């Protein structure tokens, strides 16, 4: 399945990144406002290094970007990556709807 030329590896990275509660929460937060990595770390009951690892996973999946600002790394949400995930899920939903319509047609014939 191709969504905007996403490779299977890209899709795997995207959904593996979103499979974790903390990472989804980080995505939700940075979709609203930019955060420094240390600012994010202050929000979770885990080490700074653990939050850095979550941000790195999100960055590899292109769900966030990081920009160095002074001594801080600023994390921003990447709307385009979320749109790609949505389009992929829309494709799956379309397949499911077509299947349900075929079943309804078969039942209507019988």
C-alpha cells in the first residue's frame, strides 16, 4: 500500500512510534505548542534520557522535528506526517467499506 510514497519501513516507523502512550501524548502536546526536550521531560515521571529516546523515535518517524535554539532542543509537531497517517487509515477504511458494501449486496440478492 502506498500513501504519498511511504515505504513499508516508513509506515512501520510511523505506527510503531504512535503505538506508545507517552509518544502519542508528546505528539498531542507539540501539535499545540513547541516544547523544549527538557520542558517535555518535566511533564513525565521518567528520566530526561527516556523522554529524549521517545522524542528520537518520533523524530525518526517524522512525527516531530527538533531545532536547536541556544542550549535547548525545541520539538515541533509535523502536521504532514499526521496527515499521512490519517490518509493511510482512510485507505484501510475505504477497503473495509467496500467489503461491507459487497456483503450487503450479496445479502440483498439472497
